[in-house]
């Protein structure tokens, strides 16, 4: 065709961090058809319900933002604008804020769904031109406790395992992860591993007996937020029963003696009181974990989204270090990323606490390295605001310009009352978005219409450190543009105003040139893929990092050397910290939240597919039947779920897959379905002190008839 979009391309599913390969074929009617890519090592042709129906989300111009808009005053209606007007206005607003209030009056809130190239340029704009570390992302809500868990124990933000390990494991320990819904293709691989090896032991730790638990040989119904007690007690049993690997501990780790002393108080009986798991099951879990020839643990939001999320991650990694179940086939602590490019965002430094190439903004040498690479005099030294801190600062009037890209904070951030106050207080809210259904658009002063899957070229990194190419198969609709191009355009407008010599730093001709500059920043770092290029990815297919110029490394730490100061992995002397929200006589129910099988985040894409909305048609509160009896509630009755932060109204249903005292509301529905706000009206912004990740998974609530 005239646009050049007429061939089938290999790309990546845009939903979860499994990173499945897809083959995408443009159709004459402006849509695409999608099939699984049999050559891609993440999925070998398999797709889940979401990936299979990706084609049905295309060609729907009515669902899309098609042109820039500006509104002149908070109560004015948005007016269509040309790109030149929009870019000039954004550049002018940024320049004015920087001049009048300083660089830290500007903040960027990004997304783990941006491609690596988009993320990289946003970071270069924020730190290399605006001069602020106020750049963070919805990955803060998702993976930051996994990052701090890895860094504190193993020395680097690097998942050591890979998907192939499912085929070699003797025990798979799944904690706080509903893989059957959130990573379905990996779950299928686990099912096949179990079928091929019936001796494989599967342990599932979750307050809900999810579909993932259906495959478990041992299910541990842990109380929300109490996993550290469970993991400590398991390690205590391993020590008591001589199941630890003393040689591995002696040769490759530090800090075990202090932790060992601490663990004495975590007997199975004492831990059972804290975590709600029967002491016999704690002992069995410890024996299976330690006694298997290779144990793989898989974990995600159920560990991360707590104010003690970093401790939970570290306590689970302790089990691997104490047993030597790391760095060998079938073994390792494996954080499964929620979003398609949460990993890439960490690699480019798209978080307040990271610089490109896994560098640290608090380290003067690291700042100097990046400044030299970018050819700017220096990087900002003031610490940046993480996601929740950013919105708290905005609510206090400290943020004048907030640029939000590819995410929907007016639905997805916790404590929505605070978030909405923040969005109303910011003088200029810029929303760069593809879909017209985002609740955040109601707060936008400037709307920048973005291209989305399958209209963009770029790359992503999946959970197993594998970098894949994302390829465009359709032109963007209307005036929508690729995210990296919008950022580069704004940067040149802004540079012309505040630092004309830096405009040339944003002269990129295509996504490949952005990737090349980004890849160069990884040279000499733990993730080094400086010798990787689009040409290699096109010729040889997806590659894992670190990449030596020929091959990527399948798994890490096989030599027992860790990227810490001493070269040894660290045991941390972790005590017991309960989650922030406490149940009380007023708020006696522990409310948790999570994904459904067929929806993604705030449903801007999945709600376009009728087949996906049929799995669960409306949001409901799921409660244990005994709790419903106690509260005199009938199935289907409309209830008010309330706490000190807000209230929502929705029907209640009995669900005996939950522990008594625990209730569940899916995260996907927001303003439209629940009369103003979704479950995040109730969730907590209490932060993990290390990772700054909020406690989205637990809110103490009351439930009463509406
Ligand atoms: Fe897409 Fe994840 Fe499903 Fe794979 S498992 S098809 S990446 S949603």
C-alpha cells in the first residue's frame, strides 16, 4: 500500500510482561489479524484470550484520540489544535514553569506500557533538559519492591531465572501471583511441566484460592501482608532440619548469622499466628522447597504491593540463598513483571530512583557518566519524587506542570481523593494518551494523541530479560503520533527557549537511532547490551541481557558471584512489620484487589472486545459466605464498601475461594461502572520505605447494605 503497511510483521503482545511474540497482518479494512509467533521463545506460538483478540482492538477510531486539544482555563472546553500549536504550548508551559518555579515544579508520570525508546527520551528530556529527577512511572505501583528486593540481596535489579526454568524445576513456589489470569501463557507452560513431570511439587501462597491454586500440591492461604512471617518460619524449619546448603551460604553470601538469630522467634507455631497458615503446612512447604533438586519461585503483585513489599521480596530470596536454589537450571527467585515493558523502563532509568543503565541518581560518578553520554554539563542532584510523592506534592501545589503519558492515574493510583485533588491543583496537566476512555482526560489542559499497538516501532524487555522488537503494522489514526517522536518534538521546542545548544540532543530520525543511543548507555553495566542493535534483533530474533555481541545470558549468578561490593549475596536482618492498614471494629474486612483473566488495567483496550467482557460482566465484591451471613447480606445485594478514604457501591457475591475476613474487588472498573470511582477510592497510599511502592493490595473496610 501507499503507507507501506501491507506485510505481516513479527511483534510482541502489548499486554503482560510475559512478552509473547505475535505475527500481525494488516487487513484492507484498517484492522489487523493476530496469531502467535511460533519462533518466539517466550510463547512458541501460544497466546491467551487477551493476546488472541488483539486484532479486535484495532480499527476503532471512535475509541481513539485523533488530534491534539488545548483548553484555555480549567472550566473551558477542549479545543482542537494543530500539532505545532500543541507542541509550542507544551514547550512554553514547561519553560515558564522552569523559569518561575524551578525545574522541580515539572513532573513526568509515565507507564510500563511505553516502549523502551519512548521511555528513554522522556528520561533524557526530564533529566538532560528540564533538569529534574521528577520522573516516575506506574511501574512504581507494580515492580519497585521487586527491584529493591533484588538490589538489597543480590546487588542488582536483574531477575536471575528464565522461562526455560519451568521445564527443569522440581518445585515451583508461587507467591502472590495469579499466573493463570495475569501470565496465562506461563501458567500453561507450568501445567505442561507438571504433566511431563508429575513429581514436580507446586506450592501456591495466596489469600485467595485462585485458578492458579487449582494446580497446587500445597495451597497456603496466607493472611494479606504476612508473607515475611511465613518465609522466615520456612527458613527456620530448613535450619532446624539441616536442609540448608551450608557450603553455598559460606562461599557466596553474607549476613546469615544475624538473620539466623532473628529467625528463632519465627517458629512455625508463632508464624502461624501471624500469617494464618497451619504450622504443619509451613513445615511441608519448607521441606519441599529445600528438598527439591531445583526450586523456582514466581511472584508478583501479592508480594510487591504492600508497605512491607521489599521485606517480602528479600525474605523469599533468602530461601533461595540458604538452599543454593539460584543460578542453576530450574532454580531462582523469579519476579514476573506485570506490564509489557516494566523491565525496559528500569533499564532506561525511567524512575525517579534510577538513571540509564541501572545507574543511581544519588551517585555522583553515575551522574557524571550519564551527563558525559548525553553531552550535558551535569544531571540534577536533588532526589526526584516517586509516583505517590509526586501526586502528594501536586496536591500541595508544588507541581505546576504534570505530563502524564500512557497511563490513567485518575483510576489506577490508590487513594483517589488525593489523586483527583492533585490533578485539579496542577496548573497545566498534559495527557499523552491513545484512548478516549481514560478518566484522566477530564483533568487535561493539553491532550497529545499518541499512537499505540500496532502502530509503533520500538522494543520491550520481558520478565526473563529478553529484548524483542515491536513493529508497526498500521499507520496511527488521525493525527496520532509515536510517543518518542512527540517527546523529541517537545524537547526541541523547549530547548529553543531555554537551552538552544541542546536541541541537537533530540535529533532522532527513527526508533532505531533512539535504541542505539540507549543501548550505548548500558556498556559496562550489569545489563550490558551495548552491542545489541535492531539489525541483530531483526536477523537473530529476541535476545536476553547481558548480551556479549553474539548471545545473551540465559540465567544469572551461575558462578556464585554477585554484583555487590563483596561479590557475595546479602542476607538481611529483617524483623516483622505488619501491613499499614489494620482491621478494627469499624473496618473489620481485609479488602484486596487484582486482575481478572480477560481484562487489562483500566480496560481502555480490552473493553473494546465483546468476547473479553463476557468472562465477568460487571464488578462485584466477593466475600466469604460466612462473612456475608455475619453481615446479613444476600447474594446480588447492592452494598456500600467504605473506609476512611472513600466509599464505593457494588453488588456482593459469595466466594468461598477467599479466606474468611478477606474480600476482593477487581481493579479494572472505574468511574463509569461504579458511580464515580473504582476500588482505588479505598486503597492505601502507605509506602514501602525502600521501594516507595504503595500498599494497593490491602485496605481495611466495612461492608453494609447500600
Ligand atoms: Fe499477551 Fe501476556 Fe497473554 Fe502473552 S500471556 S498473549 S503477553 S497477555
